[in-house]
């Protein structure tokens, strides 16, 4: 934890004034750690305490995906509750090693929290070595069902 001061000469308007705090996270930051901030004092003439000093919310540090991940209703970070969440992470984070996404539940549909269509983009870091597998757990028969105004199909395009 660190304290820091911000100085400036911005004229404040009457009513509400909003301030944003931005973080610059180094590439070697530890995955799973949280970023959070609070403001305990503002000096405008004399020290003032904001109405809300510790706003809700935080951000979890995540890097490229690698290894095994489970998908199921009871799963939490670093695993996923829905396939939608797993695909979103693959699309945004990419991979740095082979990834296996294991489906633990029998049913995945709108009622279980899925958002269709599920779109898997070209995944940063994927290769002949850094493969991505999505499969049901041993002994589980998983069904993914949804509706669309268009055809529902699976297409896998591998670029090597």
C-alpha cells in the first residue's frame, strides 16, 4: 500500500466535482492481486473528507491465460461461471501456453447465464503449441443450447 499526493490548481465548480485515479500496472504484476483505491482527504483551502472515501469495486490483475480452467455455475476466479465468461477472457487476454477449458455442468443456455452468440475471435498467442481445448469433464455430457435469428454453427479457423 502506498500514499501519494496530487497537487494542482484546478478551479472547482459549485456542486459535485469528480476525480479519477488511474493506475499504471507493470507487465510483471502478480496475477490474482487486486487493485483498489481510496481517497481519505482533499485539501481545498483546508483539509476536507470526501462523502465516500472508499468507493465499491476493485480490479483483479489478469494476464494471458495458461493451463486448465473450469466452467460451471459454482465456479469463481480464476475459473468461470459461464462459457460466455471464459470466451470473453480468451478473446481479451489471449494465451501464453496451452489452455484447456473444462465444462463441469450438463446444461449451458440463456437460463444458466450464457449470452449468445458465443464468438471466439483470433486468440492472441494461440499456435500449434499454445492450443485451446473446450471439452466436457470426464463423465459429463454437456449441452450448449440457444437460439439465433441466423444459423448456429461452429467454425474453427487455425492460422499458423
